[in-house]
C-alpha cells in the first residue's frame, strides 16, 4: 500500500463528484482513506471560488494543516478545484508548503503529479485541458451509503454572467458522448443505484458531440435503463430549457418532478447588468410553460441580492417575482465581487449591512412560502425513496419524494437505503415533512409525487 489520503471538499455537486473521481484515482494507486486530514499522507483540498467566503475557508484550512505538514515530512498537500484555477501560483507564493496546485480540468493528471510532487519543487497546472471531461469517469470512488449517483455530462460554461468566475475556472463547455453516459448509467444501475443525477453548470446545453443528441434524448434513453427509478439533472439555464426537455419530463416517469432554474433577480435592469439573457417576463413565461407541461413539478432557484447598484425598487421586483412564482426551494446569496469579473468593476453603492438585510428579508419570505406549500401537502401520500436513518430522530427514516422534498417517518418494518415506500404526510415545516408509512399499501410502482 502506498499510504493514506484525505480529500476536503467545498462547493457544488460538481465538486463533490470531482472529489469522488480523485478518490477513485488515488485508490487506483493504492492509497486508502485516512481517519483525518492531519493523519493523511496526501491531503487534497477540492475548492470553491464562487464567493469570497468559500475562498477564505480554503486558506483557513491550510493554516490549520500547517503544523501537521511541518511534523510529517512525507505529507503531500494539494489544492485543486476552482480556487486553484483562479489563484494558481499565488497559492504557493502565499503558502509555499503547498506541493500541488491543480485546476479542475487538470485533475486527470493527479497520478502523474503525485509521483513528481515528492521532490518538493512544487507543481502548478492550471491548463484548461481539452477532453478533461473524460478523466476519471471509469474509476469513481462513490461516497458510501448514498442512493443517488452523480454523472458529469458536461464540463465548463460558455455563458458570460458578469458576476461569475465559473467560465474562468472551468473553461469552455465540453460534453460527454451519449453512449459513454448511457454506459455509465447502466453500470450504476448494475451496482444497485436507483437514482442518478446528471451534472453540468449549464446541463440543458448538453449536446452529444457524436450524434448531436440533446438533453431530452439523454433523459429518455436513461429512463429506459433497467433498474434506474429516478433521474435528476442540474443546473438548468432558462435560455436552454427547451420544450423537448419539458415534454420528456412529462412523458418519462423516471425523470423526477423537480427542476432547478436559477433566476438570480426579478429586475430587468439587474438581469441585463448580469448578462443573463432574459428579463423577469421571460422567466415568468418559462415558469408558466414548465407548469403547463408538468403541473406537479417542484421549481427551485438561485437568487443573488445586492448586485452592484441594486436599488430598493429593484430588490422589491425580486420579492414580487418570488411571491409570484412561489418556488419550492431557493438558494440565495449576497453578491460577492470576484476577481477579473465584469461586475467587480462596477460601482457598488449598496451598503453591506443593507445587503444582509435584503437577504434576510428574501429568506423570510421564502420560508413562509415553503411552509405554506408544505402544509398544503399534509394528508397526501407520497412515494419515498429511503436514504437512511433520519438525522434528527435515530429511530425514524428519511427519504425523498420525486419533488426532492425530505420526508421523515417511523416504520414497523426495518428499511434499507434504496427501498421505495409510501408515506402519508402528517406534519410540515419549511424544510421538510414528517409522516406515517402507509403499511397496507403495496410499496414501489408509481414515481409521481402525490398519489392520494
Ligand atoms: N450554472 C449555474 C447557473 O447558471 O445558475 C450555477 C452557477 S453557481 C455554482 C451557483 C449559484 O451561485 C449561482 O446560480 C448564483 O446564484 C451564485 N453565484 C455565482 N456567482 C456569485 C457571486 N459572485 N456572488 C454571489 N453569488 C454568486
Ligand atoms: Fe456562472 Fe452564468 Fe455559467 Fe451559471 S451560467 S456557471 S452563473 S456564468
């Protein structure tokens, strides 16, 4: 055995899955998981640069690791992911004990660089390699006990949202071929995964490089793979959400009734300054079209508050849009200026305190909406894919509905992750539901959320 490894991960599902690929690559070299970072022979930080705070956490982690690195001459420390891409050599200038700095599209070179890192001369590779999308997909070390497996369908982003570092850190879009993706889905079904989630920063722009198939074709084909009960995909961009995708969602029962469609703002002026390519009216029309095709779909979104120059009236437009759409879930953030982005050069006259207040106001509104939405579900029965024990109550189980809502419930019969059961909701909070198992009803079958 070569030694032990630890991977610390920040950020989105994409990063989580990249870490699974890196773990697979390390285990392929003979490394075994360590009990903690200071105990490991190889420590990799898979980092997120989307907001300044996420970046700061990386440096805090490195500072904490410094004594262990000083005490262990053999330890290799690597910074991977988006902060590595953004800061490159700057990381080693600041903290020279970092041996390896690898951008997201260079992580396929990990085995080669690990061998070289031992000479302590320091390696920095931020090349946006072509075909990096193919790296590591054969040898993934998935997190144990999960019912859902991630599948990267595309890398990079061709959009130019003015606040965002992703196009700089992950490069141009590159899609994996349909056949390779279906092969992976079949393999995952064979390993017993009932659920897959297709990942891409702009997932609905996926296009098979060989056959020119679109995401709707991939979703339909994945729905035909025996053993796959649920298919999710994220993140969708409003401009690429075709009728074909909505039709596939309506026709294929395995495609979950959940769609993540970031809106970012309700103000036409702000959306233009963000270069999102749509205004609030266009987004609302899209939301209406989605619900026309799939009335039961749960719509989730991302919102940024306090974009440079956002006025009170513009923020009120965001609140109005949120009230109108009544999202099922929302991820909301205070705008964070990022290096070399267009927005970071704009004059920003909104005080930080006011930005935080706007975030709190928006989040309070969303909690209210979620509570109302969840309360309306009490008394209805859902098909739930069991994920394991409930986090709050060890004697209960937790699972998700097709709409991605968390349901906690007791069960007279012991259950295992991956079981599909019917649960009647009896209580609601803004973030989850509690319920009782319908023990008389046959489990399995239908995948639509509401059944009674
Ligand atoms: N590709 C997706 C999209 O188009 O929405 C997700 C990109 S990003 C990983 C996830 C979310 O982070 C974005 O939707 C946006 O709301 C937020 N975000 C991105 N850049 C930000 C910034 N500079 N400040 C605050 N939030 C940001
Ligand atoms: Fe960033 Fe916009 Fe690309 Fe999403 S679509 S990753 S927000 S640039």
